[in-house]
C-alpha cells in the first residue's frame, strides 16, 4: 500500500534521476503550454511508476500560491505550492515491485497559481510507464461553481482560499471520474456568458472571450482545440450574469444573453460536431436563465437543459453560499444521469 508523504523540499534519494516532462510515459489532460505551464482547474498530470518513492519539481510562475490534489494509488492528498522552484516529495516507502499510479490535479482555479512542471524525480532503479487513456472526453465551461469555489469551507461567511477550494471535488470532476472520462475545465469565478458579476467592465473577460486561451492570464498563447475534442460539453453559466448587486446593475437582458449563448454554442458545435451539449444552471441565484435554457437547447440537436436542485440544508452550503462538497456530489449525480441519457454511457457505479 502507498505511504504518501507530501512536503516541500527534502527529497534527495541516492542517485535520484530527473525524468523530463516530455517523457512519453507522462500523460497530460487539460491545457498545458509547450513548456508545461498550466493553470486551469482540473489540469492533470498522470503516470504509472515503479520505485520506493517519487517526487516532482514545480514552480509557481504567477499568482502564487497554488493548490494541487495528488493521488497515489487512488488516495488523494492536498499539496500547496509555494512561490519558487521546489522539489516536492509525493510518496515514499512504496513497494518497488508494484506498479503505482500517480495523478496530480490542479484544484485551485486559474486565478490562483500558474504552475510550471519540470518533471518527476525517481530513485535509482525507478521507472515510469504510460497509463491507458479513457475513451471518453468531457469539456466543462463554467464559473466559480464549476471551479469548486469554497466547497470545503466550514462556514458560509468563509471566503475562497487555496486551502478550501477543491476543484478535484467539484461536481465536474466527480462526474467525470464516475463516467471514467477525461475532463477539461475552463472556469473562472465571477465570470459569465454575456456579462460578469462585477459592475466595472462586466463584458470584458467573459468565458466565451477566454475560451481560446491556454492560460487564463495570457491571451497570446492560443489553445489548439484539436488536442481535445469532447464527446460531451457541459456549460454552467448564468449565475454571475444574473447578479444585479442590489440594484447597481440592470436586470440581465434576455435578448443579449440568449444571442451570446447561441453564438457560442454554434462555435462549440463547429469545434465538436458530434458532442452532446448540456446547458445547466444552479443551484445559486439563476435569475431568469433557468427559464431561458430550454428554449436555447431546442435550437440544437442532442442538447439538454439541466437546472440543479436548490440547497436542501446547511450541509449543502460552502464558502460564500456556494455548493459544498456534499452538494457537489449531489450535482454530479444529476449531471451523470443527464449525460447517460444523452450518450448511452454507463457510470462505474451502475
């Protein structure tokens, strides 16, 4: 059994070997630059290995700190990355004769930590092997709810932090794991489809405008969509669009929202013509968007509208009245049912 140890520095096994990030045994899921920078929630680095230990070299190159979920043989642990280039021990005391799996997932959102991966470090005699890739792919486009904003907070008044924002346990990644699918998340707190939550420049940096970026803060590096053609596209936007900030903003205009949404869906259809589309909203304030989604969905084939159920109790509520992990699990179940109905897929639990 794996004995995972997470720590900053201190990894210096005899004759440790650095395995370059371009090694073919390493599998990347999500958006990475050519020099292996990543920032969007859910970006994943995965490999199989033999060895008594494994470490990784990371540098937070922008907006530190960053949060990762490191899974060793299926057991997840939280790893907080500090500024600077560091070697992080990920697992020690392992059986060298067994094949172990390690998965590293970005759990803090794009505005919290752009990270560069420099490779794995293995002890003498260690080796990497490439894991199999799932046959299914899901693209998620959303706001703070999709990012897992404050979902581990213990009080609704608690703000979002690297420690309590667990994108690994967002409804999106829970559903993807249940369906054994690779997932790509493009999500950012406060952003919307037609307009953002903030009063100032609320139509600058919406999700459709950010969608082509490999990194959230870098508009120069454009993502090659042919690298990830999804079978399912899930959108959860409209909560921030609906915000009126106690009358400081006018009500969301239906025509503008519907037109923007429809134009974006046409673009996604061109990118992935065979993908099933799920247009979702909730469980926070959704204004009139929940009423508009079915009409938008009717314009496209193989498209469903999903309104997540409201909060049922305190256990459903995380930081700043966002979904807790408990609620994320309930939302994932609703989403899985819709995806199964749209695709004919079955989940691991079925």
